C-alpha cells in the first residue's frame, strides 16, 4: 500500500507554519434538495460552523440525559479506557465510542436531522470517525485549549483530507459562563502546522490536557486578530455543526451549572483513515474508527400504533 501524500504536515518542523487549506468546505453545491437553506450552507462555508437552535425536543434531551446518568454509574464503563477523567480528581471528562457502546446514542448519531446535513456537506456516504460524551461538571470542569481537530486526526489517526465535520448536540444549556465552545469564524480556511514530536501513546495524556498539537501563541494571536472570536452559547437540544479544521476551544467551568454535550465526528467514506502521518502507531479504536468503518444508515421510521 503506497503512503498517502501529506498535504498538511505538522509536528515535523522546528517552527510553526500556516498552510492554506487545499480542500473545499462545502463539497455539495446542489442547493435544490439540501437539508438546510442555501443561506445557511453558505454561512457554514464562510464561517466554518453553523448553530441550529433546539433541533431536539426537551423530551428527547431529557432521555439523553437520563441515559448519560446511567452511564456515569456503570462501573465497567468507568474502568475502561474509553472513560476519561479530569486532570485532577475522578470527575468524568469524556466517554468515547458511544455510537458502538450505546444503542440510544447510536440512533442519535444516525438521526437524519444531523446525519443528512453531514452527508450533504461532505457529498456522499459518511461514517462515525469518533464519538463521545463531553462533560464539564460544575465547579471542576477544565478547559479545552485552542486547537484544530483535524491536526490531531491527520497527524495521529491518518485522516488524509479535510472532508469531515463535527456535530455537538447540547444536552444542557451552554452559556458564556459555563464553558460554551468559542470559535474563530473563518479560521478553517488555514491550517496551523504545530511543533513538537508526538510521544508514544500520547493520547493517554492529551485526552486530559493537550500540550503537543496545540497552536503556538503567535499563530493564535494572528488568528484572533484576523478572524475574531464568537461564542456558540445556545439552549439544550441545539446542534452545533463545525468543520474539522475550525479553531476552537472552551474555558473551564467554575459555575454550579454543568455543561454536557454529545459529540459525533462524521467523516466521508472516501476519506477514511490511513497510516498516521506522524509515523507513529495508530490511536486505539475507541478514539478513531479504523477496523469498524461502515457507512452510516438512517434508522428505519417507527410505525405508529393503530
């Protein structure tokens, strides 16, 4: 198998670099049968993200939260590698691979209200590259530092091109006080190549607090001056869709209000992972689908009784 060309080299040079994006953001431009309006899709293309308010009902969110509560009490899950705790203490930070390990969340990942948009934007069949529950408990939820997801997925997982997007489904109100995601609109059009060699099994550290693969202060300052900052605060049930290369991060939560979100990464089947571009061994399956890549199918509609 020939090695894929590395169009976005990172962690290979002594100085950070800014590389022009070489891939589209919106792969499908046939707006006649799109799941969003043309204006919404062009906004996504321009800004690298779009916030869709209250896509899921209060009843649905209540069910998602109840399921999350059950997962937090599962000793087998909590003892697994897929459960990540905060850097200090035992509070849950993330639970990964929920599209495989939980029937309800698997159906949410395939829900047409989200999956159909991913298929349209990426123009083809998709699969779940990564899924997780993100917790940011009251008083103790730590920050997620500025980063482009694609930098990690490319370097550590072997995702070749920028043909993926993330969907964050808000399970609680995300406010500017409890750590809602901050983004730099338009930053997805450029890629920051980071410095620093990737340590072996680095994922064990980075899932708690990432230091390698994070942009340098000079590049971030330049990005903020050029692209500015926006909050994605929204009500529970809303869906934030954002491009794989959008620069984003979130503050710690020192309020009493928890911030919890479902998180699904949709990747084009044509863009499935190859060998990591860092040259290291691939991250485990629970972080990056490699052995279990199947096109996502929409769930069959349920028949009404009667």
